[in-house]
C-alpha cells in the first residue's frame, strides 16, 4: 500500500510488546483510534499525528513517502497546531467555557 494513500497506513500503527499495565496482553495501537477515543479536536489531532509520525520515523523507521529524515516538517506542524491550541485555550478562558 502506498504510504500516503489517505487511508490507515503502517506508520500510524504501533505494536505494544510490553504494556506498562501489569498483566496486560500485547496489542496494536492505531493513531486514529486514540484520537477518536480521546475526543481530540482538529488541532489536537493534527499535533498528535505529527508527533506520532515524527517518532515513528525516528524510532521505527516508518515514514511517509517523501518524508525528510530531519523531522522538520512534522515539528513545524506541531508548532503550528500548538499555537492554535494556545489560542483555543485563551478563547475558552475568556468565554468561561470549561472543556
């Protein structure tokens, strides 16, 4: 499968051999499942995906086709979406919204 098909691809899945919870069986975790389970918004999900991709490329050798090995693209995405999260938090605070 092409690694930038818009579908679930190998760099968004990781096998957990030794879970930190005692007596928990090994399992596969998928980035999008975690995003949905935690109810992340657009900015949170995109920052999380960028961190996931960067780490998967660095530690597992799993990368998007054409990804540069320096990880700069994903680091810039984390910074961009991090700024969005700061703005969202400020807006929530100003509006008295607790989420």
